[in-house]
C-alpha cells in the first residue's frame, strides 16, 4: 500500500466554507496533523467527523515532526495536514513536510478551499491580474523597513498579512517608504464583522488611528506606479525623421518628439544619428 500526504484548506472564519472533500479526507486518513488540536477538534465536532489519529504539527516542532510524518507515509499510511485556517504552507507550517515528501518520492495531493490572501485581493478593488503574496512582514522595524524598500519598485499588487498589534506601525512604514499608494484593509474575512476599507496607505493609517485595529487583517497595496514612458530609440528616430521629411527644422523636430515621448532632446538626438556624425551645435 502506498502512503501519501494531502494538504487540506480549512475555513478562515465561516465553518460552512469547509468542503465535503476535506471532511471525507480527514475521516479516511490514517493520521491527521494540525497546528492546534483544540481548534481542529472544534471543527470536526461541528461536522460530526472523527479522525483516527491526531498529531500536532506546528511552527515549534515542524522540523522534527516532518521527519516523523514522512516515516508514517513511508509505512504506507495516509496523512492529512491542516492549519488553523486557510491553506497549509502559506504563512503556516507545511513547506518542510511537502518538501520532504517530494524528496522522498511520496505522493502529495491538495484539496483547495478558503484562502485569506486571494479572497482579500478579489474584493480589494485593486488589480488582481498579477500580484505578489508577501505574507507577514518582519516584526523588527529595521528589517521591515528594509524589506519594504526592496518592494518600492514592484509593479504588481502587494498582499500582506498583519496582526492588529503591528498593523498601524506597518502602515506608517508603508506610507513613508512606498508613498500614498491605493490600498485596502480587509479584516475578519467571512466572519460576522467582516470589513473592507479602501483608501490610500496614508488614509488607512488615519482610519486605524481613529477606530483601532481588531481581528485578522490582510493589507492589499497597489504596485509601484509606472515611471516615465520608455520609448524605443528606433521609434524616436522614426518620428523625428518623419517631421524633418515634412520640412520641420531639426531642432524643432527633436524638441517636438522629446516632448511627445516625455524624454530629453538629447535622447532623441542620440537615437536619430551617431553623435560623432553631427556637429555638437546641432545637439541643443
């Protein structure tokens, strides 16, 4: 008999988001690994499901426990892994176990379901086509500011998890380092007090200073705005030559193309002809 690992997404708030496949996988598994046995048992009790065996797999014992679970799988047993909420491995323990199974040649399956990052992105009102999931930022301010600085030029939408205790200081750093980006603060997803606040990073900061922060929070932040429009040198030269062919003097043609493209006259001049072939007086 071949054993294997199945990753199961669990509700991020509303228990009704639990899929029948997840419940069946847990009931049929030889071993259920979870972050907090008390929290997982509440979920199972709600649906009347019983797990054969339950083991704790969390941030504190992940490295050691991964080897033990792979040992169970090697004996032909099936292991289901759940986190307290959402998908194991995404800002939750799970990666080491998946990696160990892959390295050992054991099957790994996944049963999809609730995910706070994707859900927040979908309702944020910010571009969802291309995004970067950053998870939790570093707790220490210096490390956090350095990491945010590395994201300053990232054009894709940014998604962060944050605790209510640190979200205000996090937004302070974002407002200073990233600037007044469009952003959304999404909290308590799928729960009774779900809330979405859409503003700028600075606006969200002011909102939190008035209302305070509560619950599980996802921050969705717009990517870096586009810089000056980059125009290929071939296109600059083509447009300049067209104007000159129409009788426009060289200087005026250079100035016109530069203004239209949002670049310097020198860039147009360099694109038009090798600098050495034109007298310096014609460059300005």
